[in-house]
């Protein structure tokens, strides 16, 4: 019993070494946080913590997906590798969360940008989990630039 518990807790990290998993998760946290920070400053319902959690979760799902591929199955036919399913699952989950912050009031839609930024935080997390940290950083920079710069260019009410 002790050996089983020890081997379970030590983890194998066959596809993504522990040190690399940490780098990917921390990258997702930082880059998702950059997007969330802008939303936090605007006092939107989904801010820093929500965006960080979305990005880390998406990253973790990606890493776990990579690890699952390494598991031994009875036959190669039993192993189904489809990274698009992972992306679809994360996208659907984040869309559900994002829909929760979007509402209508007085005939106008509120918080749709925050919903979109949550969706992008999920994509940033997926990219980090896949090891595409430079791509995730570029996307995060573009998102923050769009949120910040376009807000400044918006005509005042």
C-alpha cells in the first residue's frame, strides 16, 4: 500500500518534466494575470483572479492531456489522441463562465469584452500548456494593447 501511494504521489511527468510544467503554469498565471489586471483596473466582474484561474486551468488541462497520451493502454487502438477535443472542452468551459458575466441592462449588453478576455485567457493558458509560451506572450500583449489603447480611443459619452 505504501509503495502504491508513494508512486502515485511522486507522479511520473513522462511527457512534460516537472520543471517544464512549472514554467508553463507560471507563464499561464503571469500572462493571464496581465489580461486580468486590465479588467481589474476597470472594476469588471471578472478581474485578475478569474483570468489567472482560467489561464492556469487551461494550461493544466493541456499538460494533463499530454501526460494522458503517455499512459499505457491495452492496445494502440484504445488510445485516442485528439488535441482538438481538448481545445473544444476548454473553450466550452470558459464560454460557460464568460456567459455568466455578460448580461443585458436597459437594452444594452454589458461585460461582453470581459467575457471575450476570459475566453482569450483560456487560449493563452492552452498555448502555455502546449509549450508555446512566446505565442501566448504575444497574444497577451496584443489583448492588453487592444483593451487599453482602444479604450482610450473610444469617444466619451
